[in-house]
C-alpha cells in the first residue's frame, strides 16, 4: 500500500469522504458530528492523505494542527472493499509518524460512541490511544468519545 498527500480533486477520492460524511450523519445527530467538510479538509492547517492498494483507493485520513504541540486525527476512513486488510492501521501509523516528525507531544481524536464506531475505537486502542475528556473546542456529548496518545 502507498500513502500519498492528496488534494481531494479526484472523483474517486472525493467519494470516500462523502461516504464518511454520510456514515457520520447516519449514526449521530448532526450537532454531534464533527467531521471536516471538503473546505475544512483543504484548510492550511490540515494535511489529507489517501492510501492506495495498487490502483484501488483503500482509505483516507487527515491530521489537523491544533497547536505546535498537539494534532488531531480527522476523517479516518477505510473503503468498504478494504476493511480489515490493514489500510486503517497503515494510515494511522503514517499519521502518528507525521505527528512525531512535526514535534507534537500529543495526538488526539474524537469518534462516535455507538456500535458502528467500535472497530475504529478498537484500532485506536490497539495503537495505545486512551480515553480522555473533551479537548480543544469539544464539549461533553453522549455521542462522542475522545481519545489521546502521548507521543
């Protein structure tokens, strides 16, 4: 698998975040969905990557700079055809490595609390992320779980 920094201009890559947006809205109320839209994913303080298995899109992920010491994982999504094939783990390893390279001491994320988000939470737990209180501009929300990793 190869991971590339992506500008979200390709038709195939635009479809995956759209699937991500729809999945978030299907499993949490709109006010509890904290995904970045296309404009947000293209913001200067956000880096977006896609992961490819040969010529097939396998997933995506983004890293948002919160400060000079902390980043936030955004828009982690594995394409349905590549679930449980290592794309998510590969993307997460790459994002953690980038956060270390930037000198961050903490990497955090917000994810859903319901059953459809269990695989994502299990992946983050496997990489050492721990549950934490809301960070940044987030507030307590029964539909959200917050996780963090000291790096």
